[in-house]
C-alpha cells in the first residue's frame, strides 16, 4: 500500500507544474530584484532604448509601452523596421503614451518588465504585474551601446553580444583604412533638430561608431540653466547663436522624427527655419563637412545602430572624395 501511495505522489509531482528557476539581481538603481532565470515574456517601457538592444541580441518582446492596440508605434517611425529590418515580430502595445494601462499590461502576462532609471517612480506600480528591472539609459551613466552589453549580461547573451561586437569592430577597421584621412584628432558634433537645436548625448550607436573610428566630440557649453531634453537625457539644448559659430571637422545633422523628412532635404529645410542662412556662413556647410543622418537608424544604443552609422559614414566618404 505504501508503495502505491509513493508511486502516486511521484506521478503527481512528475506531471504537476514545475516552478521556474529564479535568481536575484541588483538593477542599475540598486534595487534587489528576483527575476526568472530564463524570462519568456519580456515587456519593455522604452522600445528604442531598451527593446531594440534586446531584439538585437536575438530576444523576442511580448509587449512594449509606446505601441497602440493595432501594433503601430506612437510616432511615425517604427524603430524595429528601421534599425533591425522588416519581418520581425512586433511586440503588443499596452498604451502609446501617458498613463499606464495596467489591465492591458497584465493581459500580456509578462514575467519580466525592463524599464529605465527614468521609470523609477513607476516601479512599484509596475511590480504589481511582474518583476521590474531598471536599466540606466542616460548619457551621464552609459555610453555608446553599453545598454546592449549590460542587457546581454543580464540575459546570459554575452556570447551573442561578443559576436556582434567582433563583426562590428572588423567593419570599423575596414572602413578606417578606406577613409582618405586619419580621423584621430578630428572633431565631430551631432545636432538633433526639433523645434530647437539639441546636442545629442553619448548613449547611441552613432556616437560609438564615430569615436571608434577615432573622432573626438567637440565640446560645447550648455545654455545657463538648461536641462537635458527629450526625457532620456540624450539631448542638450543649443542656442542658434552658438550653433552658428561652431566649426567641428564633421557636423552631424539629424532631423526630428516628427518633421517632414529625415533625409538631407528635409533636414536642411528644418534647420533653415531655426537658423536662416546657416548654409551660407557656417564653415562646415561651405566646406562640405556635414553628414546628414537618419536618426531613427543610428540613435538607439545598439550594435545595429552603430553599423548603420558606419554605413552612413562610408556613403558620405564616397560622395565627398
């Protein structure tokens, strides 16, 4: 009889649910978080800054704040298509902007929510649904595609990241040999156009690529009392007067996602509204030292965005020789 009972218990344990393995980690804000060993339903609070690096590592996203119910992104640009290429499975939305829709979030049944340090105030609210890991994205805390490297370590994808980085570094070396000059000692400045001028911060594939090639950032002072714009600490306001005096070896111009066009023509038109006649008196414009880049391709903190920047520099090099 005891033998039969033991067999029954063993059979029940064998067929019953198996508790998923967990581990405790410390996120970038110092919070202790218990997360699944192998998360299967990942949700992100910022798709360009967190979702794209995760997908570049080969991970799928279950949900993304910033997408509507129909799967469209809150702005006209779909970063998954633009940075990673079309055909990828899109995450489901749980609110495009503003207040979180916790019911939609719960319906996705996430087992991990990846948010940024800017979401720290929402962490307790989000944690009622699933464990919340806060990852630094601000330019004062991370650089280049550090975010992707950090997330690779969190998700056990170090080998994937190492392979992506090695292939990227080979492209850097190949491109450097094809440039007509050594970028070392030359300066660059990336300026993003909204309704004003903004200097782009250090956390992006674009910056990683430029500095890996050897360029150094042209340092400019922020206006008195100015604070980073855009919520992600990636942008710093720049006055039109100061902009007109700038003379980096390469001026990188990026037009707003919401503007009429992210190509050269659209960017020139947007800049002319802010600084009329800029192309007639600025040295980089007169000496053909301006690189027009689609920000949607290069602004994410991913290896993929760094590769897009190498493509842009290679194309620019061919047209300026």
